[in-house]
C-alpha cells in the first residue's frame, strides 16, 4: 500500500505533468507540420522502469539484510506490487493518425 501510494504520488508530481505537457506540445507541432494525408505514428517506450528498478533494489536490500527485522519488511504484498509494477512498465501505447 505504501509503495502504491509512492508510485501514485510520483505519477502526479508537477515535474511529470510538466514533461507530459511538453511532450504533448512537441507531438502537436510535428502533427501541425505534416502535409495532408500524412500518417503520424506515436509509439511510447515503456512505463516507469525507474520505479521498478527502485522496487527491485529495495527488495534485494531487504532480503539480503543480516537483520531479521529488515528482511521482514519485504512481504507478499510487496512482491505483488512489484509484479504489478513490472506489468505496468511493460505496457506501451501506439497511436496512429492520418492528417486530414
């Protein structure tokens, strides 16, 4: 639950929203410069792989710790969230449009 809240907080951060606005403006300029009947394909890379990397680092720090209390931090819910985050990061989006 804590990890999910952290991801949601990251995705709604002003810096992420600012970058998305900039990307939207760039794609809009490209589309506007296209001639009539041109096809524009926009393909996203992947999802939040930095967050997945962070989760994996946390997991390995916890399970490799010499202290039982630290090892106990990473539980089944953490594994479920990691699995969900990996699936989300693997998703891509493909948008295709023809300029009229």
